[in-house]
């Protein structure tokens, strides 16, 4: 929560800051099972060539039961990085998340077909 407060403060100081400033909120809302809210935040991020934009869209759409949107996001992930399924654990590892969150996110990726 401390990190989220720091990011929220940074956004308040510079509301037109980098798009990626919003990703910690997506992580947080996902962790709170607030998938719709997380997707709303994700929809404010205009980073179409950033793999995490589409990974999160696939995960959140899948968790919300929107299989059509999940598949479209998954297809975009595979278009940007065809070998993603081989590297998924490494990709998650860059965030240095706790073990439980890591495992839950891996399950969500699997649910989304990744």
C-alpha cells in the first residue's frame, strides 16, 4: 500500500505523467478482486505496443467472463510476443511480487489462455 500511495502522489503532482504510472493501480485492484475497476484504469493507458497492456486486458477480461475480449487481447499478446508462454514466469518475475500474488497471476494468465 505504501508504494501505491507514492504512485498516487506522483500522479497527483503530474496528472499528465507517463502512462505507465497507472499500472500499479491495475495490480492493486486486481489483487483486491476489483476486476472491473482495474479494467477501467487499464482503459486509460494508451500504450498499445506495451505487452503488459494486453496481458492485463486478457487477464481482467477473462476474470470478468468476457471471453471474446480476453481472446482478442491474448491474440494481440501473441502478435507482439509469439513466444510469451515460454517466458511468462520470467515476465512476471520482473515485478518482484510476493509468491502468492505471483501464483495467482500465473493462474489468471492460464485462465486467459496464456
